[in-house]
């Protein structure tokens, strides 16, 4: 009996020390909290965080950017001279699909032109569809992105994160807030009525007609086929709140006919409202 008690005391001490070591291990602490390590530089860094699982089995996640004062990073369409981010999820396990969503961006005017992105910090919400709902999702990300101040620096990072079945509810409020910042597909009182290409002074021009029932300035962003670059839309004089005209150049197009039937995405921002609308060019 004394031997059993003595052995238990020794084993118990070893067990407690072992558990303490695991609990103090930074990687273990991060995994339990649902975060990856930060990766990047002193000017801009990123990490993954795990969210919850919804009723259909999809698991939420987030890609968080934290930027130093005065630095910014870029939207999926970065503007005149920005660096478009690239995400490689190919090494992930138990992943059928990964969808990254983009909160409403801002336009920045600097020495490099008009660029589009985010300052300070941003969280990109991610939807992950697992192959097997009963198994953990192992996210493996290779990210390539740009950060910019007076100079622009290309950055890269490798991140990993495991999301268990059920996910991580502690991080979901932050992810839900980021989802609310993603432009909606339909917004009452805000709509792109038409989009068409024409030629003027040996340039291809895009005309937009936007209805906005409220007064106030609009920020408009246009994306299209990769062979073309859509410049910053400029408001046309003489419009009203319910019929606003915008015009922009389409660099890389030689004739308006090239764009007939081409798909574009128009993002319109007015105050706290933001709309993302797909259009087919006339």
C-alpha cells in the first residue's frame, strides 16, 4: 500500500508538471484559443482565427491583418499601383472549398495614384466547407500581399490553423462583425441601373448609371476581366440623387465592342451602406 501511494504521488507530480508544460506551451495556448501565430513584419502582419460551425456544417474562419501606423494593405482589386493579395490553400486537409470575403474598402490617393484597401487593421471573413463534417479542418495558407506607406513592400506568410468540429465560438463575434462589413448583394435605395462601353477620343469609356435614394457622396469601384484596368469613376455633372452618372476609362481595351457582354462587378458605398452588384456590359 505504501508503494502504491508513493508511486501515485510520484506519478501525480509528473502528471501535474506535464500538464503545466502543455498549458504553458504557446502553440497549445494558441490552438485552444483558436488562433494561429502572427506572421509578417513590424509594418504588417497576419494571422488566422477559427470561428464556429453553422447548421449546414460550414466552418467560419478569419484572416486578420494588423498594420503599423501609417501603413495600409490592399483590396482584392488594389487600384492604380497596389499589390493584389494572393492566397494559396492547396496544402489544407479535409477542405472542399475556401471562400474569402472582403469588407468594404477605402480609396487612398497618394504619390502612387488612387489605390484601394485598408488601414490599421482588417479581418477578412472566410467560409470553409469540410469534406468530412465529423473531422477537424486543417487550414494551411501561403499568403502573398503588399503593405504600403511612403514605400511599398511585398510580404509573404505561411499560416496553419486547425478548426475542430463545432468550431470556436469565442472568435465568432469578431467574424460576424467582419461579415456585416461585407457589401450586400442588394441594398434598398441603392442600385446600379446600367453599365455600357463606348469610344471617345480614341479611348474606351465605361458609363455607369446609379440610383441612390439618399443624398450624399458615393464611392464607386469597378472590377472586370483581368485583361483590362478600370480607372477611378468620376461623377458626371447634372445628375440627381435618383439618376447619377459616372464615367471611367477602360485601359487595355482597343474597342468598345471587345467589352460587349463582359461581366463586371460594381461596388457602391454611401455612408454605412455598401452594395456589390454584378453587371453585364451593354
